[in-house]
């Protein structure tokens, strides 16, 4: 196929997967978990239905359960293991959200404080850029974080995806990404409603860098990844990815055939996506942020979880989402991640004191023959753990 041949001629950011994955230091007692067979059967069922690889961590009333099934690399028959590194996509936004509050707490050095949430983004973004962004001179930092900006989503822009397909391994700069929405109309007036937009977090990362004079990726490592011991977490394209990085797949030609799309780079490294991790590091982050509440201060966490408007399925705080709001008090807080060839969830359900972290190396955001399979998996996982 022409597209596969095009990729083969370019340097790959994700090389073919080689195993095994490093054995995590966690004490695994999954075999003694009362729901061991239920969770094992769950992931095996959806592997048989076509999802290439799954790793799942559940912390529920009975303790911690971890498991994996399927293939990290279909072409080389490499198993998808519990320690497998895979793309967590938009869960990157939750980490950037936590970083913003870490910087608020260090305002003397960062130049950012809690008051920054109410300031217009052109406080930091130069007018040569903000003048060309729909709502660019009206929207505030807080509205970016809560998806109340009305700025169009680059991921919904046909020009962006055409450019990606024409140059699939390109590492994009923030300004290059923003050019794809120049001349477009705002979706709504800032603050009127909430509609999820990847563009919001591109601008958040630019604000971080303008205020601190440092790369936001370096700050993520310094203030989050390293202090929490997240040694299997990487940020594309700044970090070389390990040999056990899972390949990502999608039914690219709508013919029920899985195509390896690992090296189609959809803007990674600009705040809205690009982090790769495993379920252990993901849970470590969630645990510190929402369970132990040690990553950011009580004040910061309270403000972060000031949830605003809903887009029908989610309600947004500052850099955090409340997901499955149709389940009422059983809604989860954290973030989901969707990319062309990868899927992830990282959520805490306070009503049941249950946490989920999972990785799937298939893209489930766009329509395909496996989208409903994934949605069924997600629903069954929720039904089991939240009953």
C-alpha cells in the first residue's frame, strides 16, 4: 500500500517492538483477588473480539488487580505485557493541568499564580499569534483549561489531517499547529458552553513556556515524572522511546484490516498529547494526584476540581475531566486518551473508591469496525467495578 511504503522510507520514532517488557517492582497479588477470573475473562473476551492488546489495572474494594492480553506488535508476535509502554494520548492534558497548579504554587519563580486563570491569554501569547486565533484576544487561561474557549479543535480540521498524511513523521511546532485554524470562526463565545478542543492545551503549554522561559516537557519531568518515580514515562518527540513501546493500530482503509499507524505523528509534544507510559506509572500519578492528594496542594486540587459546563458526556475542571456523568454519583474523574492508533483511560471513581488504568493499542476515537467493541469493553468494565 502506498501509505505503508511512504512510512517505510522515513525514520521511525517507534521502532518494531522487542520484548520482554521490564518486570515491574510491584507486588502482584492478582491471582488472590476475588475478581481475578472476572477481570481475566473480561480482557480475554475483548481480545478475542479484535482489540490487539490490552493492559488493565483496577484498584477496587478487594485490592489491586493487574493483567494483560494480546499483542504489542502483531507483525512480530510480541505479547502485550502489564509493563508495556504505550501512548496515553490526551491523558497528557491531565499531567499538564497538574503542572499548571504546581507552577501556581511556585509563583515567585514561575510568574504564574492562581490569578492567572482569569487573565486573557494575550498576557503571554504575542499578538502576532493571538490576533489570528478565533477568540484569541478574549479567552482566558482558565477557559482554555476548562474547554470553555470556543477555539476550534485542530483535530477536527481537515487541513491538519491532510498535512499529517502528507508528512506523517513530522514533529510539529505549536505555531505550525495553530496555523491550521487561522481564518476559521469561533465555535462559541468564551464561557458560553464547553466543547473539548485539543487547541486549548497547545496554548496552555505555550503560556507555560512564555512565563517560565523553560520547555514544558522539562518541567513535566522535573515536577511530576521524576519526583513520583515514573521511570517508564516518556514524552514524544523529546524522549527516545524504549524498545518495548507498543505498536499502534487502526482500520485505516475501512476494510476491517489493522494497519500499523504507530509512526503517524498527530502533533505529539505540544501539551495535548504525546506522553507514553505504562499502567503502573499511570496509576502512580493518579494515586498521588487524587487518592493520596500529595502531588499538588489541597487548595490547588480544590480549584482544579471546580467543574464547569458539560459537553453532554463530560464535565470539565481546570485540566481535569469528570467522565461518564450519565452515571451520576458514579462518574469518574481523571482523563481519557485517544489517538489514531492508541486508547487509554486513567480514572478514579470516588463514590466506589475504585481506580482504572488501561492501555489499548488501537485507535477508538474514529469510526471503525472495532469502535463498538471498545465501547462495550469500557461499559462492561464500568458495570463490573461500579456495581
